[in-house]
C-alpha cells in the first residue's frame, strides 16, 4: 500500500518510511471502522468494499503531511466518509430499482423533510430545541415535516438484504431520514449557529436530489445507448464498427445545458464534498465563519474553493471509473458532447502507445501526454481510431481536472495573503488534501466496487 500511495503526486516528496508509518497507523483505525454500525442502511454481501481500507489511510496519510489534526476529528471524518459511501451504494442499488414514478414521489418526500427540518432551524429556535436523538428524526413521509416520537421501523436497516429482496419506498424514506439526521443532530453540529446548520441541511438536500437526478440521467443514458451503441468508449458492447461516436448516443437532456453546467452543480453536489466539508468544519472548527472569518471575501473564497473541489473530485472519479460506469450504465463526464472528438485525431504514435495497457502509468505525467492513458474496456476490434478518440477524451478530462486544481491552490493562497487564521487554514488544507488524494487514487485505480 505504501508503494501505491508513493506514486501519488501528494506524496512524491515524502520518504518511504513515513508512508509506511502512515499505512501502519491507519490500520489501527480500520477494525473499529469496519465495526461501525450506523443502523441506517441495509447490509448486502454482493458489493466489494475495498474502499474501506482507503478511508483511514487518506485521513492519516494527509494528516502526516504536517497538519496534525487530532484523532477525534480524524475519526469523525472517517465515519462521515463511510456513511457517504454507504449512501451512494444504497441509492445505486435499491433506489434505482424503483419505478420512475416512485422516484418522483421520493423527491417530493425529500423536499418535505428539508422543509420540516429547516423550520426547526429558524433563527428564533433555541439550540436546545434543535438537539435531538436520531430516533426522533423527521420522517420523510410526514406531510408537514413533523417529528414523530418514534420511527416505526427504527433499526430495521440493520437487517441483511440479498439481491432477491427489495426495499419499499416507505422504507427508503425512513432510511434517508436517518441518514440526514446523523449529520444534522450530531453533537458537534447542533452547537453551531442556525446559519451553519441550515447550510448543512441545504447541502444534504442538494446531495439527495443530485442522487435522484443521477439515477434519472442514468436511465436517459441507457435509452441513448440502446438506440445506438456509443462507439469508442469503455463498454462491453460490440465495437467492431469503425464509425466514431454518434450524436444519437451522446448524453443530452434539456436539464443540463452543458457539461460545465452539470459538473459544477448537480455533479458536484452528487460527490458529497460540500456537505461533508460543512460537517468537517462543525467538528474541527465550530462556528468558524462567525468566530474566525472577518470578511465576506474570505467566506466567499472558501465556498468557491469547496465547490471547485467537488467539481474536480467528480472529474477524477469519472476518469478512473469510466469502464465501470459504462458497464453499469452510469452517466460519466465522458458521455457529454463536449468530449466528442471533432478536431484532429490523436496521431498513430499515441495510439500505439495506448495499446500497451501495462505501460507507463505514472499519474504525475503531464495530462497532454496521452501515451500513458489506457483504453479500459475498448476491444481491439474497435480499431485504432476509436481507441484514440477515447484517449483524447480521457486526456481532456484529466486536463480539466488539473486546471481546476490549480484554481483551488490559487484560492487557498489568496486566503493566506488575506491573513486568514493559520489554524483554520491548516484544517482546511487537510480536508482539501484528503479529497484530492481520493481523486489521485481514482486516476491510478478505480477503488469503488461494482454495485449493479
């Protein structure tokens, strides 16, 4: 594992002994993390959870870069990360199985939950009134967003569910209620101002809406692909034809006017980065905006940097998961029209270099050097042209992610020059490094198991 992370740009300058120490230290958290049971999402045995070992590793390794965040903060971030992964799995496996009409009703229920909890967080509401136990959480099925004394199936999500079983919409509503309440009723959250709590609630709402939107987009993509195979992209489909990507199979919907509009909004919210950052600041620096930040400029720049971080997270994720996404018919950045190759094609030398799948995979290479990119899932029968178009698309996606990452660093440096509290910036950089490390790992390896 230490050899793997030593190839990540974040750790190029770190000595091997320090990386080995980080791996050992992170392994001490893993047993407790594996045992952590939130009693929220159902358990299944068909999903690979290799990613769990990376959760403590990212936190510990980034902390050992010099930030020295205490273990209590690390542990809370690890739990939040595990819960976010579980939510992704649940939505992809169980919610996607619901008919579109049921998913639309679920969207209305999510809106009601948000409205009900937001009313409780009115500025005049006392903090002690907001604090509550998960068992007293707002039910999604409550027409007025009221808070029942007990959840009817509290603890039901602890049961094991195999692939032959389904979860009802009513159960989904309650499960998502528990998910939202884990964060909004956390002891480190309720001591923050109503403004911060409302932001966290809105970001959780945006996350769940983005999850449902992604499922609808996946369904639209499947329709496009069934009409005409999207040649030149990773798939198990026949790629024997020498025709290039077709406009009929490229993803398009009136809801997303462009790739930029999608990746900076719905896609960014889907990553869970925005609400996890707010939760992290509640744990690491309660009421940091009111107590530490002195200007609107500082507050704006931090929020802008978080949004860009979420965008790059999705770009790196899509780069690494392109083959899995196509196999599962999940919308990927590469499915947008902007990534169609309309100009000059990659030359034969780049195409020949791409055929060596086990060649140079140093992810620190310049993104415009496509020779180290691989044609995941592209059959040889598809021909060099299709493979080179795929490499062009992946190279462009990686370039965009690296471009946005430079913008993040510029924003953080600007915050430093404004005299932003050094201790706060130390914690913010830690969180950004953790998220960036996930992105760098996705470039090297898809660490998420197949769900469908």
